[in-house]
């Protein structure tokens, strides 16, 4: 795996939703009343997910729902790196689970293949109100044909983690805590990174390109649509606004020497949570990461740290990523699956899931659960602000194939072998052929 081929799924490992070894077919005997929506009451409910072990938040939520619904639940947990292959096999086997967790990147593709049940009839029947949820999450599963293909239960937007101790030591002002319309620009970020960097790798001012969120955050803040155009037909990462942003990031290491070089990042990526550990041990002063990193830092950081918005140029936006559930079209108990999914965004589940501090439940009322405590981050309210200013990637049904084409050439950019314009331009037509279903 190259440094920039890290899936968002792999980044969730160790943060309470994707932890430890897999557990296959663990039955949880339901008990109690049929409250909470049982989808008929009684019977066995199967849930396919990845890296969800006993005691983790998602497992506990599923267990609590099963008890309230009078169900026996079979949680089939598959290692994250094998999950999509396993999911495709199961969906085509004729023995689909009742409900599934699905990579948010691939919802559009699975919907286009006809594998997912449209949830809109359930939304309409139960009077689900869009205004009760963060729009960036609620609107995400809507497809061009009007279907609501999935159901997000949590979000974790991108932020800039800052080593507060390093800022104080270097006499550098911290970034603004709010989502201001001006200030904290790319130039400000670079100036801070220079002042925060110590020689001989003692401390780097910034660490950006192990996180694939950069492919959206920096281009969008330079006026681009992101990786793909809004209609998912153009490879906009290869267009001028985006290549300028990608080159700017590469130059943090290649020109300004405020970022670890490509070889260091590549070696580091072999260690789980390497980027977060660099921030937490004081080796890095600023880190681009998802809020899913908060639980790790709360437990392991040796320095004082906090979270801040990304720097702006044309705009100040960030990426939104989600924990998403769906119902296979071949589910034998779709009503129970829908009841489980509704429970996952209800008050009891939201309170439990919000305890991680890194994952914001999608209900707007969950903001009240994100209040600072005696551990970092002090600026926890930024998570809500981030969601109000977040964008989703513009996905295509062919996203898996497209990534195998363009991500390898990014290695040439980070290592300085090619410019961003040359490297990404060299695969632009091929990526667009893939997006058109020709690749």
C-alpha cells in the first residue's frame, strides 16, 4: 500500500468503531419488550460490518437495540481490508444479511448495481424530518433517481490538529477557533509551519499528505469541485485549481522543508496511527486529520493539543466522512433493519456514540453532547462548525476503479518526480473514461 492509498475505513481502526480482530457470527440473545421497533418482533437479525468487536460503541448500540426489540442479533464482523470483497460475495450469494454497514465512498456504486433497498418509503412512512439532521449527512445518500440508498448514523469531518505546546514555545499565535470568513489563510499556515519547524527532523511544522482527505479539502478551498465534478463526469483533481492545491501541499516538503519527505511518510505509514502519534508525541505541530482521531489522542497524546479549522484561500470548507448503514435489497427482514437504523440515530444510541468525542451523531440535537471536559480538545464545539461547513466527495459508481488509476501517480508528486499538473494530467482522460463506464 502506498502512502496515499490509505482508505478512510483503515483510519477508523483503533477509534472504537473499528478495533481489534474480527468476530464472525456472534449471536446476541435479545430480551425484554418489543420496544424500539422490532420489525415484527422475535427472530434472528444479521448485521454485516467491519472490525466491530464486543464492547466497541457500534457493537454496544447493536446489542442494546436487539434487547429492546426482542431480537437475537448475529454481528458478522469482517476485517476492514477484506470487507468490500466479502460484502460483494455475500450480496451475490442469495443469503444477504438483514442489514449492512457500507463504505460511504461506494454507496452510489452499490445503488447503481441494484444491491441496496430504497429507504425513501420508510422515511416517508415514519415522517422523518430532514431539518432534524445535519444536511451534509442527511442529503448524502440521495441518488439522482430520487432514491435514498443508505442511512448515515455518524459523521467525522476533517480538521487541523495543532500541538498547542509547540505553538506556545515558538511564539506563534494559534489559528482562530471559529469558522471565520477571513484570516487563517494558506499563507498564514505556511508562515506558521516555517516558524514551528525545528531542524534535522526534530519537529515538523505540518503533516498533510498521509491523509486522503487532502484531495478534497485543499482543492475545494482553492475553488475546485474537488476530486470529481459535481456530476461525477470530470476528473477535476487534474484541473488547474486542484493541481495548484496539490502542488502547494507537495511543496511543503519539497521546497519549504516544513513537512516530512515522501520516504519518511511512506515508512511511517506501515505503523498504525503513525500520523496521529507524530502529533501526539510532539514530532509534528499541525496535522490534517478526521475527527475520528480524537479518541486516539485523548488516550495517547503527550502534548497539549486542540482542533482548528483548515486554512482558507478562496473558501474555508472541509470534508465530511460518515459511518453509513444500508439494507440489502435481498434482506429477509428489511423492517427490522430499518428499525435498527432508526435506533442508531435516536437519543440513546447518539449519547453512547458521542462518548467517543470523535464521531458526531447525525441528529442536530447531538451538538449538545459535544461539550468540553477535562480532556482535549477544548475546542470541541468546532466539530459542529465543521459539519456546517463540510462537503461530501462527488462520488461516481466507478470510484473504486478511478482511484486505482490516479492515486499511484500522486506518489510521483509527493516525491518530486513530476509536478501535480503533469502527473494528474497524464491520467485525466483515463480516469474520465472510467467515470463514463468505459474503463
